[in-house]
C-alpha cells in the first residue's frame, strides 16, 4: 500500500492527495471543488470538534444555529466586509424548477425569480448581527457569547481536499460586549484557546501573532492568527480571532442602554477554525508510508491484530486488554477479519495512522508478551502482558509529545533571520520555511514583496522583541521583525 503513495521529495502535492485518498479521509464529489468527507476523515473532524466545543463551553460560550441563506442587502451594509467576500459568493436567484418543455429534464422556472437574491453563507457576521439587534437591549444582555458549528460556501476555483474547498465545515464564534476592552480580551482569549489546542492536542507548534492591515479579516480592526509550518516549508493559517470593533454593530444598529441609561453601540468579535485543520494534521506529521495521527485525535488509538488469525485464547487476551484500555478512555479496535492477512492489516493501519498496533500470537502468549509497534517511530518491542494497559497509556503520551517535538525541531531548522532582500530571496528559494525580516509597516512594501516573491507577511509575532532595523526593500526604519513565508 505504501508504494502507492508518491514520496514527498518527488511531488509534495501528490503525496498529500495520495494520503487523503489511501487513508480513506475524503474524495472528490460530483460538485466541482467540493469533497465527500468519508467516515474515517469525519471521525477525525468529530474529535477536533468535540475537544474545541468543550473548550468553548468552558469559556462561557453557547452553541446556536443561524440560516444558511443571507439576503443580499445584508452584505451591502458593511463595506469592507462585502468587498472582502464579493468574489467568493454563491448566489441564489430562483426558488423553483420546472420540466423543460422539450422533455430533456428540468430547467429554472423563469417566473420564480426571487425579489431579493440570497447569498449562500460565506461567513455569518451579517445574518447574526441582524439577529443580535433583537436580542440586545441593555447592558444586562451582555456579554453575548455565541458559537455555531456549520458549513460555509466560498466559490474557490483552485481547490484541494480539506485545505481549500468550495464548501467546508467550521465553527464560527460571534460575541457582543459592552466595552472595547472586553471585546479585545475575548478575541485574545479565543486566540489562546486555538493556540493551546493546536499544540497540546494536534501536536502542531504554532506562531501566535496579529495580521498586517492588508491581511486582516474583511471588516476587522485586528486579526489574531496562529501560523503553522508544513513539511514543505509553507505556512498554513490554522485559526483566526478577530476584533471587529463597532463596525457591524453600527451597520446593523445594534445598541444597548448602559448602566447610566445611555445608548451605546456594542463591541464585537468573531473567531473560527475549519476542516482545514485535518489538512494541517496530514502535512505536519505524516510520512511516505501514510497518515500519522497524534493519539489525542486518532479515531482508533490502539489496534489489536491476532497472528495469524484469531482463536479462543488470543481473543480472550485481546478482549481482556481491550476492557482495561477502554477503562482508561483509550479507543481500541480488535481486527478479527480473517479474510485479510496480518501483513496486509499492518500496512492498512500504518496507512491510517493508528498510533499503536498490538500483535498477538500464540508464541508471544507462551512467553507472556505481546508485540507493540508505534506508528511515529516504527519501533517494535515485545512487552510483558502484565500491566500492558499502563505501558500503552504512557506510550500514547510519549507518542503525542514526540510528534510535537519533532514538528517543533523541524520548524526551528527551517526558520531564518535575514537583513537584506537578496538574502531573503536566496533563503526563500533554497530553504523556504519561516523568515523573520524587518518591515517598514507600509502596504506598498508588503505588496511589492508579495509580487516579487509570492511570500506574504504571515503575522506580526506577539512575542516580537523590539529590534531596530531597516526594511529590506525601502530602507525605512523598522522597530521589529515580522514573519514571512509562502503559504497555503
């Protein structure tokens, strides 16, 4: 099975597509640019969703659901917002089909034109803020902390499963606050939630920072981002949190009476991550033999494979191990399919990225051991059956930590600091990865660098130290370095 995967060194893009297909994560659908998420891929997304949903609720947020369709006029109310999404919108113009008079099928009924076109949700700020004006009247109604799990449509022309599709799944938080300070604190808090999730659950190190003005979310005053490095050295924006100021409140007349009985506009945030995180997992950890998953997100953490095939004694031991592991909250599968040979199963579960595989044969049982193989390093060891559940529990933690450290070491190796544009171009061409360089803060210089190299400012790191220098193109003063990279 591994031979069916294109090596990363040969064609990274094809390697990615091969893993998506061979690991059974997703496939292309009949609708151009859209994907079918298969059960195993969806199980990974469910694990992501479950952990994040718990975090959102622990920080005081509630889930709700808002309409898929948005009146076109709503998008006209916030100028920057509509400009940012106008080219990606799918538009519903009619509400009915009819049989074609020539008998060739169905056609749009020309008499069923909508009075006002509907936009298929690219993001929900407009429909949500139109709703909030009915929910918020007084300071007693604030803060309003709402999240929704939904699908959105952005009409992408160049698509890739999970990373960029015309329709994708995500969550979007939308909150309203009485003060600017509260709203900024909310945006920063959710930024921290995303960063901790990425590192502690996905085992994916990220750089926390704020976007340059030209890279901010449409309609935001500030956008906080987490940026991860993939194995080809490109950056991937893994999550964003936005301080929206009062822009949407003013556009939709969302006001409240403060405790002095004076009317004010509320302050807003929005924040979100999507199924793009599944793509991030693939490109952060996987290898030429298939998917590699951090244990905390693996749908199957341990698979037990009888050798050569199950018998009563082997199944008794396997079931005993399973019971003990499940009592520790570890997900286990016993593969009793006797139509497949053990070697095929080993390759299959390696392809699927299952963190730990146990091989149980009669020879092993006679010695009181089982074979334990870990996916991340490919190591195999004979481990005593006594207290095997404690060994596996600790090994899962070790694998999780190892994947994070491996990714962190890779990022360090592919991170550079440059002072001149010549250095910048050479590093980008020869090494790639993250590049820290001085920037004069102007959109003109930012655009020129992008035009000449296709590299963008991924973020202005929150931990950036004051370091006076000069912009590598304009020669103008710069107070610190920003993070550049080519990106997905």
